[in-house]
C-alpha cells in the first residue's frame, strides 16, 4: 500500500508537468529562432565587413602602388638617357677633355641629373661637377655591377666628390666592337634623392599617415624620423637590426621584395602597413596608416550590427520574460549553488589551519624528542621516522593547497637571493645527464656578463627551465639541444637596485611541431606530436610553465618546423642581489643549548595547547622564561603584567583574535614597542601582510620549524647563541683522534656518483636514491656511514636538504 501511495501522482503534479512541457516547447521555439536569426545576422555582418575592409585595404595598397609607379617611370627614363649617352662616340673615347663640354651641355639640357661621370677601369673618375678627381670609386657597388655588364641603379650614398646624398644610374661603356667584349669603363649619371623624397612624402591615406622607403640593406632612403636617415657623419641604421620586432619584420619583408598590407603595433598604436617593391631599383615603399583611417569607414556596417544586436537582446529579453517561472527556480538553484561554493571556499581557507594545527604538535614534539639527550638510539630512530613522515604529509598538504591557490588565482611567488651562475650550472648538469642517456649533444651557452647574484623565486624558475629543457630532450632523438642565457643590464637611477633582462633560449633539433598545433601547446591537458610520446606526460607542463613565466613578468614564445626542431624563448626582468652570500647562508648545523646575557621572557598566545606546548618545550631548555595565554584577552593582561621581551601570537582565537591583540598591544604605552611574532597556519600572502600591517614584526608559519623560530628570536632580541661542542670540535681541541672515531668519518664516493645523485635529487626521484645507497654500501663497506646518512635525508622527501648535503661533498672532490 505504501508503495502504491508513494508512486501515485496528484492532479496538481500532473498539471505542473503539463505546464512544464508547454514552457519547454516555448523555450525551444523562441530560443531556436533567436539563435538562428542571431547567427545569420552576425555571419552576414562579418562577411559584409570583411569585404568592405578588403576594398579599403586595396585602395590603401593602390596608393603605395601609385608612388611606386611614379618613381619607376622616372627612374626608367633616366636609365634610358644614361644608356644612350654611354653609347655615344664622345663618351666611348674616354677622353675627358672632349667629353666634358658635351656632358655639361647634356646636364643643362636634361635638368634631372646632378652630374655625369666617366670612370675608367682602375676606379679613377672625372665628372661634370668637380672635373678630374683624385678619389676612387672602385669599391662602389654600382661600379662593380656595371663592369660586370649590368646597367643598375644604386642605393643612395654620400658622394665622395660633393658630400651630397645621390643615386647613381650606372651602365657599362662598351668599345666599338659591341657588347660581346669587356667594358672599357663605366658611365653614370647621379640624381639627387629629392625627387624620390617628394614622391614618397606625397603618399597619404588620411590624417597622421606617412610613407617611407628602404634600400636593399633595410636603411631608410626617405623617412619622417630624421634619426633613421644617413648623414655625412653617420650612416643610417638598418631597420633589420633595430629592437622593434614589428618594424624589423616589415623591413625583412621589404628587403626580400615582398608586397602586402598588415595590421601591427607601430609607435604604440595599431596601424596598417602597406608595402610594395620597385622593379628598376632594389628598394621598397611603405605607407603607414592609422587603423581608424581605414576602419572608421566601416561605421555604417557597425551601426547595422549594433541594431541587429539590439534586436537580438530584445528577443532574448522576451524569452526570459516568458520563462519567468523557470528563471525564479533557476535563481533559487543558483543561490543554493553559491552557498555551497562559499562553503567550499571557506573549507579550503580553513583547511590549512585545521590540517597544520595537529601537524604542528606532531612535528614539534618530534623535534623536542630529537633534541633530548636521554632518548635511546632505537627510540630516536622511531621518532625520526615520525618527523620524516610528518614532513612528507606536510609536503602533500602544501601541494593540495598550491592546487587550490591555482584554482583561486592565488598562486604566489617567493623570491630570495641566489647565486645565479651556479643555479644555471646545476640546471645544465641535470640536463647533460639526461641528454647523455639519449646519446644526443647538450650545449650550454651562458653569457660572460651574467649577474653573480639575483633575487628570484628559484624553485619556480627551476621548474620552468627543467620543463622546457626536459621537453626538448624528450622530443629529440638525434642532434643536439642548446640552452643559451643572455643578460642585458637595464638603465637604472642612482641608488636603485640594478635590474637585468634575462633572456633564455632552448633550441632542439627534434621532431618539431606542426604550425596548426602551435596554438594548442600551452593549453591545459593538450599534447601534440606522436602518440607514444604523449603517454609520458599529463599535458599540464607547458600550461603551468607559461603561467609561471607570466607571473614573473614575461611570456613564452615558440617557433618550430616539423622535422627540423623547435625553439622556445622568454625574457624576465630580474633584480640583482648584491648581498647574496649573506642571504644564502644556511642555519648553523651545530646544536644550540643556550644564549649569552640574562634570561628573556617570551609570552605565547594560542588557543591550542599543542601549539603552546611546542614553543614552551623548545624554548624553556634554552633558558627562556615562557608564559602562556589561551586567547587574546588573557594575552593582553599577561603582557601588561609581565612586560615580556617578545610575544608570539596566533591569529584565529576566541574572545579576542590575534589582529586585535596586536593593535591593543601597540596602543598600550608601557609595552607598545614590544617585539611581536605572528604564528599562523595560513599560507596566503594576504594574512601575512595584514598581520604585519597591524603591527607585527615577523611571521612564523605553522608547523613551527625550530631553526626558523630561533633565527627570528636571534634577529629580534639580538641574541648570541651558545652551541653544543660537536665530536669533531672536541677532536680538534684535544688534537687527537681515535681509531673508533675515524671509522665514523664520512667517506664519500667518486664525483661521477655524486653528480648522478644530485641529478636524481633535482628531479625528486627518492626511490632511485634509496637504491644507490644500498648499492654503495654493498659495493664497499667504507661507504656505510655515507649511505646511512643519505637514506636518512631521503626519508625526509626534501630535495633541497639532499642537494645541500651532496653539494658539500661534491665541492670537496673537485
């Protein structure tokens, strides 16, 4: 009976279902009609706009062609005149005393030439402007081409006899026997650049448009920017070598006698550039047109598109009004989804604190036990495992939080000072090993002027370089992979930190990437190339790499050709670190057992007993007086009563949180200058900055690391630590060494083995490191101490600790 009652439908439910079906049909008809009309109108608009834009671009192109035709016609006539004069008996005689009056008369008659010149085979010449000259033009390109039998028009040059910019129209002088024999000299007429300048300057296509002409070397013949024009003192710079990539690309096209019209950024704004080559001379003309000069004529079509868009919006509005009931339900569903999403965000925000708090107790207590003098060796081993497993768990939690940061666009960079050449050398050595495994060549080309120290997020930059270089090696089966680094010092004012533009190139001779796939390689989960290579990755590497580079202020570029290889490159602005040595110094490895001077009082404010216990048990054995408070209100009262030297406070607490406590402490006269360290499990930069802005002196992440805590206490209280004397120090003091102690000394393997272990640590291959430790101990018992220490470090799953250990001994073997 219950089943029958539960499955039956009431009349109202049937009515609602029928009404829902009717609304669904209305939505389908109106929505389908709206979509079809909108798509049709938009496609029509795009087609009409593209046709109109093509016509406008063609008219702009024809304006450049008009200038080219005018110059071509003028040059052709001048060339015919020069060839005609060169064939006269007067010029063939090469007798300047006979030819001079005749050529002077021709200069006046034609009135287009600046002078005529006869040059004999050795390069000496005479012309109608200076007569016989003691200069020589044997090295001129137009002279050499004419002696080779070619009539030619030269690039503009500064005349050696007059010092004026001229263009030479040169032709060979043939003997009476005809052109089958060798030329006996060269005849040329020189014209000024003025006529070319006049034609180029006449080319216009609306306001702020301008034209320019380039010669065969990419130098400006005519250009409104006088800095690009040749003078007697300085030749014109070639646009093929300037830093502006867009102008450089256009110059490449023009020098290679291409023609076309392109939209690109020139002088900081979008402009169309139409360019056409000449046939008579090896020059090209270009017309630069502001984008609005062409596209403003499409306003009528844009207005029609706007009207159609308005009609579409109206139809959609009608559709939404008809479906008011469904929209109400949708809003309710959306509100529920937003509530769930906020709950998810709050969960992710609190997850750091909730997971790190118990880890703080676990790792803190493990550190306390490891520092205990009376703990037996077997128990120390187990406590060490607890710390290592806790550290591993902490690493996994950090990875999960990093993923949530990426999704929330809160991934943050943490730059610090680093020795740049050694950092790059380490990257190169890792890749050298990988390349040798594939029997390909790895070429590392660092610039000689690299900065010694830089301030950068080393972890993220290493991730970027290893990903790009790893891909290059992965997709190269023969040939080589090249890693090239350049550094350009950027201009800086006095007192400012010097910055460098770091340029990185990674080139390979691998399989290459098809042009159609280049646009997809930076998309998440996209893999291109052969299927058998795609299985080696997830398709996230390049997407994450590009995101990291963009966060650092640059972007990744790529060019590739199938079968010939690929080149990836990027540029970053990185500040120099002048005091990298001091910044890179690690904490002392010697155990701290106390400090000089009188005892200091520390107030620990935290609502969790685990956190207070860690701090108390870490600091009391060192001679600190540690007082505890469970919330901000109690902490304020104890601070006023005790006047401690330093306060360590949590942020999230009942009754009074850490932010309010800091502000109240800063407003209390007797203790307003007290040192305050904020200790929190939050990993977001906003919480760190907010706590420091409230008045905190420093930030200590949870779980608290003993070395980090002691470093901050040393800095803020000016402490001088007392260290426990190590066994090696005692041996040096006593100037004696026993046989037993000698057996405990580390004996490290050969440099090649250390290099391999460093490579494995850089890529986080801890399993391989464990296998190497076993192999070394089995091969030679003298490596037992080294192998045991290597295993202990590998169990921490921290590649930086292992690298610090291995690099120490690698240096000693060099």
